[in-house]
C-alpha cells in the first residue's frame, strides 16, 4: 500500500514510469498497474470451493475452542491428507477471525535497545549542481525509547548510500542502538537475505539488524509518524537550494 501511494505521487510529479521503477526497485509493469488503479492493492480471496473448503467448518470450530492450536494438529484432527503448506496457509487466514488482535497490546522500548529506520520521500524536487532537480530519499532513524529523531537526504536507495547515511546518523546519535529495525528495504535486505556488505556493517558496529515481516506496521510506527510530521509540518513553506541545504 505504501509503494502504491508513493508511485502515484511520483507519477503526479511527472516522474517517468521507468524512473519510478528504477527508484523503487520494481518492474515498469507494476508501476503502470499502480498508476491506473484507483485503490491500493489488497488481497482478495479467490471465489469458489477449494480442497480446504470442506474442512473449513471443522477447522473454525477447533480454532474457536483453541485459537493457538498448531496447524499440524488441526490437520490431524480434521483428517487432512493434502499439502500441509496449503493447509497451513488457509489456517493462517482464519486465525485473525477467531482471535482478533488485542486492542490494548503495546510495545515497550528499553533505553538503548532499538532504533527504527525508514526512508521518507519529500514531495518536492531538490535542485542539483547539474541544473536538474530530483526527488531524493531521506533516511530517517528514530530512537525507539527517547523518540529522538535524525534524518539525512541521501543520493539513492542503493546499499552504499544507505550504509553511509546510517553511519552519519549514528554519529549524530553518539551511541549505537543494540538493534536497527528495518521494513524489508531492498538495499538493506528482505526476509532472510541481507544485501551485500550489510552484515559486515552491522558486525562492525556490534548491532543487530531486524527485518520486519510483511504487514507489521505497528513495529515501525514511531519512525513512520515522524515521516508524517516531516510531510505536514516540516516541508510546507520551505524551499531548498540543494541536498546540502536541505540537510542543514
């Protein structure tokens, strides 16, 4: 959803579709679909019965009694003989319906434990030395306990620029958090994969990289709220001569 909104905003700024695809590390076809879509992408369950349909009522009944029952146990109880991965995926979709999230659940951050990292894209092009102007990313790091925020405009989303920017912002913090939390940024890593050089960088700083799973906005809400503040309170009425002027 975040990429969908960013794609449409960049397109509204007359950024070429090929450039948007390059900037976000996605295909040009994905950009075209986002520009032509009036609503953000969302998962829609395919209509029609599947091999799981006949077992769904019994699975629901068991989950209502024991919401944490493992998928393998559920499969045994209902007599499932098909793919356990397919069964597990269907059970995963049912769990939130029988066990809604606790509205009182909240995260507690200890001093020095973690910092949340993210990229924010100012909605205005920045003049460059060659006479052109570009939309450039801003690396933002927010200390989770104190909410102290640092940010720096960087040239690209490439790994080398992300790591150099991270080093500069940690120098501003004057401390190294025990964990740096990212949301699957391609230049840092996705899933269990780390971009080249990232593991060495984290090891040198003696910190741990945490890559969040998809659809987990609560775990990085602090830095995203700071990005919203940049958008609504920092940018309006301000103009910049260069990236250096922006950072100053």
